């Protein structure tokens, strides 16, 4: 029996522990926001956070998840949309939208590491978008950085 | 569920509240078992039927369904306006742009509009073939959704407005001529106001106007021509948008298929005993496929299917299959053998697709002749969402929920494979994770239909990335031989485009051999009618690869060849590449264009985008050492686009796009944000494909299987795209395909300008060969 949390909720799994987290989420947890794109950690459509860091769930067997905290796109907004989600909407980023959950999870991770990312730091993102939304992703990440900054300034002012 | 999905509910019946609720349901996800979405089995039956056909019934239906105004619009008493989106949303933005057209003409308050994907619906008609679209065309291909909508959905919106005006007129007992509308409100000349919310119930009891009603003057547009974010944004960024792969049917088994990797190969033998030992694997079935030479009208290849309780068990089960494949007649085919075949073919004579004037004599008499051969490889569509489908074949009905570009094709193939009446085949479009032409084919739907029929169970078919990349309808491979001559004055006096290609019509049912060239070379394309001695010639390449429509089909190959060659011609004759193009286009005028996107090709509009792109990039300036400017312009399916790029080439041959301009004229813009997105996306697609992408063949099999070898462009190499929209008042064309064809030649022309190296074979690769 493997126990971990997904978006704050306790999960336990006693099925095939070689199953990648992606398929657990999609087929067993009913969380289909995390997408299957390649199965070999190349495209990033399946990006989730494991203990707060971006991970490609298509190659992450459930066996290694004991005690881990998983966050998926469905659990990213806490009460209200995350700054990255807000920025994505402001910039009208998605086209088909299929890769965007993974793009957003990767961008949140990038902004944790680099709250004010340079173009070079944004260039380290390797998530694929077949529709070619990269230019709008780039502007949305910069916008999210600004939003996050003003939110935290707001919080400090409140305190 | 409506709280979770405020804007779009793809699997939900568009008119669900109006229908018989006793019909079976389709669920969205396992998590949502309690909120199974009600979805009616067939769109025929208890639906509203146009008043002209069944006036009494229509009234009766509407009275029990308040606020429903025709097929597309329902207005709730709180003012929420639901508008149906009939075409599949593949990322091209039609779930936003098409409802914008209806909302404009009905004068809706766009802020109160919620959009829903409509199911596919057919109606019986007396004339052959006895069946027709009920809501108008519902495919996504050829950049046709917007032009179609412009011709019929404006009327839909205007008729809704008419019904609301009549309802207000009868309530106030005043003539309609005293009334006008603003966003969601009818206003009397004396200032009285009635909201659409208050009028909808009574308006819904009136008969749907049969005759056309007056349309708005475009100068009064408030919605069309603005920039609107796409309607499904919130669902997408929260992970709640429902794609085909997210659809679920209760009791469905997941099917993963091992398909024969050899072109036209067969199963020699297989052993499924190990696969059946995998926990969760329920069944292993042979999936029959088409034989060598047969038309492909259903699935693509023979295979062995593993049916399991979940995706992982099915994937593991497939891995455990022991299969011996028998290679087919193309076992010797390779990318190199196709190159040799093309070179050999081009030595001979092909089919004359167009012959104007006397090409041979003009060439003979010319002051100067230039020629070059360009190579365009096979490429894969690889939409981010791999193929999938949920299908349940029952004794007398079929349910299909899938990401499709051609839902009517899905209905046809299900009918072909089951014999079940098409009105008992329920086809629902989900949001689609990319189309690019791949999902115009319904081979994956056919597989799911066959497997459901064989197993008797609902099937959730899942393709892996390798399945998708190795079993595609690839963009055709070809060699383009171009020849042009100039006279003493420097004018282009003759032009030939000799193309050896693997026709996209390969194995398409009902295509005559003499028509195989039709999708490869479009006879009215530039520079036809602009050069008096012109020859278009085609040679059939024999290849076992299945081919099909890849975003902007032959335009991507032909514009690369033609727009590269113009550049070569300009260099050879010491002309400016922009000036040469403008000289060839001549005075602005309309030329006949018989192909898709016609009936006219306007030389002035093509010159317009060319000039705009040139101005924006600063054409004519010296960009400095190691840098160059490149340009290209092309007419695609009714739209005009040009790219201008500034490229820096380093000493090691690596290159970088420093600036990228895309100028576009697709007539009146509907949604500026969506149009800009399509141009950005088309441009990036064009650059990505030109830079890195080729599907190689070895021993009659596809080599690449996943994104590790098939290197789509990533963020680090994606330039910003400066989109310049021409403010045209012409009727709108689509926008899904125009952004691609000129990206590759603008890039290679800029590489030449920067380095002196002419790239004639795609893909370019991450570095150019030393010049």
C-alpha cells in the first residue's frame, strides 16, 4: 500500500506500483487535467509538482511516491486562481490547450526558482507546444512575475 | 457541473434541457460519477425543427423550452445567453469566433455569453444523398469555418434579433420600425427598454423566420473585429477542459493496439499468453486492416489489440505481446531510395498540369535561365493529444465521443463498419488537442468501432505517441525542380515547376489515377497568369507511406520551392527580391483562382502583405555582418500572408531568428486575438518544421517514434512573432493555415542573405552547412 497526497487529499494505492503517476491520476484519481503527450518525459504535458517541484509524471512510478505531496493543475488554485493562471488568461495563451496544464505547472516551478526570470531562464523551459504558443507563454510568465510581486507587496502592506 | 465549467461543456448536450432525459448518459471523468452528464443519444428526434417544416411542433417544443431561439441560441431569464459552437475546436479558435458572429448580429451582450460545443447533427432531405447538415457544416479543415459562418451564421444571429424585436413590438403594441437594439436590450424610440432576458420566452414562441432578414451594417459592429480571449480559458488553465482523451464511458475497456510497423505488412503469428497474464488485461483481439493496394477507408493498419481495465495495464499488455510481422511489398523503401526515385523521375516527362504559352521556345530565346531543385520531406502531424476515441457499438446504435476534425466522417465510417443507420449514430465532439489535418481522417474512430463491435463492450481507444508518429497520414514527400528564364529587359519570360511527389491522394477511395496530381500542385498558384510561358508538371512517386492533409497541404511544400526560387532568381539577375515579386504581381487586379480559396486571387492584396512585411522589418537596410533579411509571400485558401525575418548566422553555422514579422490579410478580422494567435502559431509551426522535422524511412518502416528524435521547436528557439493585420473589409477567410507556408522560405532566404548558403533541402537542421 503506497500512501501520498494529491492536492491535499490522502490517497492510497495498492495496484501495480510500476504504474506511472500520470496514469494513476488520470485513470484512478479522476484527475484528467494532467495530460499524456509522449510517455518518455520529453514533452512536459504531464508536468505536476512533487513536494513542490516540477516533475514529469509519465515516467514517475507510483512506487516511489510514498509520503510525497503531489499537486496537479486541478489543485493549483487555492481559493482563487494562481498568478500564473491569471496571467495565462490575461494573455489569452492557449490555442488547443492540451499542453497548457503542463506549461502552467512548469512555469509555476520556474517562478519559484526565479521570481523575476530573464529570457534566458524562461528559455530553460522545455515543455512542447505544438500550436506554437511560446511567445504568449513568455509574456504570460513575465506578467505572472509582476502579478506575484504586486500580490506579495499587497500582503506586506496588509501586514 | 455548470459551476465547474462556466463557459464550455463539450460533452454536454447543447440542448440538453430541452430533450428527453431518459436517454443514456456519457460521463466526463471517474471523479464525476455523480454528475454524469446527460447527453441525448441522437440529435434527431425531439429537437426543435425549423418552423417552416413543422411550425406547430416547433412552437410546441419551444413553449416547453423557454428562451430557445432557433438551434443556436438560448437566453435565460437572468440574461445569460448560450450560443452553440458547431465546428470542432482544435485550437483554431472557432468556439470563440463563430459565436462572436452570431452574437454580433443578434446584438448580444458578449460579457453574458456562454458557449457550448454542439453535437454533430444531420437531417433527412428529399434530394440525393438524402442527408444533410442540420446546423450547417461541422468539420474543421481547409480554413473554412469562418467563411461558412459568415455566409449563414450572420443570418442566424439576425433572425434571433428579429424574433426579439417582434416580441418587444407585440408587448408594447408598437411597430418594429420604432425599435432598435443594443447589447442585450431592445429600445423604443421613446427610450423604453426591454432586456432580451425578459423577451426571450415570448420570442421563443414565434416561428423561426424563413426568409433572410437584414444584416447589420459592418460599421455598427461591436463584437466582430475586436480582440476577445477564447471562451474556454478558465477551463483550460484549471485543467477542467474536456479533451477526447478525458472522455469516459461507463464500463469501457481501454484498448491499446500493436499495429504492423511495416507499410502494408501483415501479422505472421503472435502469442498473447504473456499479455493475458498482466493483471487488468481482459482480452486480446486481432484488428484486421486494409490489404496492400486497397483504399484506406477505415483503419490504417492491421494489428493486435489489448483490452484492459486501465491505460497502464493495456500499455503493459501490449509490451508483453510476442508478434512476428511479415514485411509487405515496401520492405526496401528508405528516404534515400525516395530521393533517388525523384531524381530519376525528374529526368523524364511528367503529367502536364498547366501549359501556358510556349515554355520551351521562351526558354530557348531567353537571355538567362536559372534552375534549382528543392526537397521537402515527409513530416508527421503529431498533435499533442494522441489519437483516441470512446465508442460503444450496440445492436442498433453507436455512440462516438472523440477529438475529431471530421465528425461526419466518423459517422460515415461507423455506418460503413456496422451497417447501423446514420441517424442512430451519435457523434460528439470534445475539445481537440490539436488537429493540423491529422484528424480529418477517422482511422482511430474506425479502430474503436471495430474493437467495440468485436468485443461487444464500450471501448476507450488510446494511442501512444509512438503509435501516433508511426501511423499517420504524412505530409507528402517531394522534389521540386524549378526553371525560369528572363528576357533582355529582366522580365521573367518563362517558368516551370516540375514536381515529383508522393500524392496525398494515395489510397484515398474513389480517386482516379489521372487526378492524383490534384492535391500536389495547384494550377492557379503564383506565378500562373503572371508569366506568359508557364509549365506545371507532375511525376508520381511510388511510396508505401500513407499520406494526407497536413496544415495548408501542398502550399507548405510549393510556397517553399516557389518563394525560395524567386529569391534565387532575384539574386541571379541582381534584382531586389521584394521589387522582383512586386514587378511580377504587377497592377492590383483579380485573377481567376479555380482551386480551394478561390474564385479570385487578388494580386494587390498579396502585394499589400508583402509591402507591409517589408516595411515592418525595415527592408533595404544593412542588418550588419552575419545577418540577413529574408521575405516570402503566398496566397493560401483565400488568405494572403507574408513573412519577413532577420536572421543571424554564426561562424559555426548555427542560426538564430532575431526578428520575425508576419503580415496577414484574411479579409475582415473576426477575433483579432484569435487571428494573431493563429499567425503566431502558424509561423512557429512553419519554423519548427523547416528547422528540424523529417520523418525518415528505413526498410519500409518509419524511423522516428517520439519527440526525442522528432525535435519540435522549444521555447529557446521560438522567436517573438510580430503580427501585422491588414484592416480589410473583404469577406473573411479562415486563418488556420495562412501563417505556415511562407515561414520556411522567409527563413531560408534570410539565411542566404546572412551567409550566402542556399538551403534547398528541408529540414535545415540546427546548423547550416558551411557555404
